[in-house]
């Protein structure tokens, strides 16, 4: 049976969010880390997202959903967040916007 199963060390990676978006004021159009991980069949879940205003880069003007959505646009599969419900809400908003843009 083991010859049928694929043996993998990991199913995903969890890089620090600054390795994907080093400068929030100058965000990349794509992410080499995300693209390479997906090429190898790995999920990408960066860490740690904090929605407290004092921890958000000023570019987001206190709106943590904007930070989450920037990463979702780059293709991350999920995030590690201090407030997971905030990340889930931002994902829902992002998906609604993406569906609207596809119409």
C-alpha cells in the first residue's frame, strides 16, 4: 500500500508575511514564494496577521481587511492571524469582489 501513497514531508509552508510583501507601501504584483510553493503543490499560509491598528502598516489606514486582501490577491491559501474571524471575513469580501470583477 505504501507504494501507492505519495510520500511528502510537508503539505504547505508558513513564511513570515514580510517575505511575501517586504514593503507594504510598494507591494509586488506577484510573489515568487507563493508561485514556487504552488508549483510544487504546497499551500501557503503566511504569519502573523494582527488586526490591532498599532500593528498595521499605515498604508492600510487602520483597515486590516486591506492587508488580508493584498495577500489573497497574491495567491496565499490562508493566513495565521491573531483574530481568525477577521481573516475569514476579509476572505469572504475578497471572494465577493473577485466574483464581481469576473462578471
